[in-house]
C-alpha cells in the first residue's frame, strides 16, 4: 500500500486582507505566513522520518511554491500534476463569501456545507476532475511500491474530492492509504505543527 499525504497550500491572503474566492484562474503567491506553513509541513516530514518518494503539485504558484519549500530539505524536484490544479469557480471567482452567499444562497450553502458541486456556476465539471484524479491515482499505483510515501500539494476545492466534500484548512494535510481498490482516509485536515508533537 502507498501512503499519500495530500497538503493544502499555505495562506495567500495577508492578515487584515479580505479573502476572496480564488480558483484555477487566480494565481496568487504565498504570503510570508503561507511560506511558514509549508516549512512546517517539511518539518513534520523530518520529525516523522518520512522521506517522500515524490512530491507533486498542481500548476498554480501557491501550490508549486508550497511544494518547493516542502521538498527543499530532501533536495527533490517537484513533479507537476494537472489533476491537482484547483477547480475553476466560474462566476464566484474574485468575490467574497458574503457576495457569493447573497447572490447564490442555495448553491453556496450546498457547496460550503455539503461539498455539492455548483452546476452552471463552476466552469468545469465534477466528472472531469474525478476522472483526472482517478487516472493520477492509477499512475501512482503503477509507478510506486508498497511502503512508499507520496506528498501532493493542491487546493481546498480539489481536495474535497477525496473525502465527501470535507474542507481542508491552509497548510493542513490529509493522510491517505492508496489501496488496490480505493482509498482509506487515516486522518483529515491535520495540522502538521500539532501532528508532529
């Protein structure tokens, strides 16, 4: 069995800034705190004596930058994986949560509370993302061996495909076992700063 550590990138909004919905079309870098969060994940890997066989990231700056900071102590390259790039939030992109909730109350509540896909709002389909994720997981099974650990950096919307729509905070991670016929979630939305204690 392969261990997969799914990590949400670090913060992209400075303290005091009003967060907005950012997806595949908004390519923000990490803040200084976001960089610290990625470094804390690297420290967790070191403390737990985990040496990843590979570190993957989606195509966005915040994902790549987080992955690079995690990979630095291991002197490893980053492998880009399109399946990990965040979803396209369509009409919600660039709006605050209050603005979205006011204009699309039912759809926003369904997405934030249940992870229900906002059809005709998001610009991609859930089926497209699920297919891409499934293909990537199959590739991992063929490429890596039992006992290997893989780290993958993505974003909150995309990570929700792995656990019934559940959210992941910035800088947090999920511990998953890739089984021959599915996935086993061992831990979800874990704080690396606390997990290594």
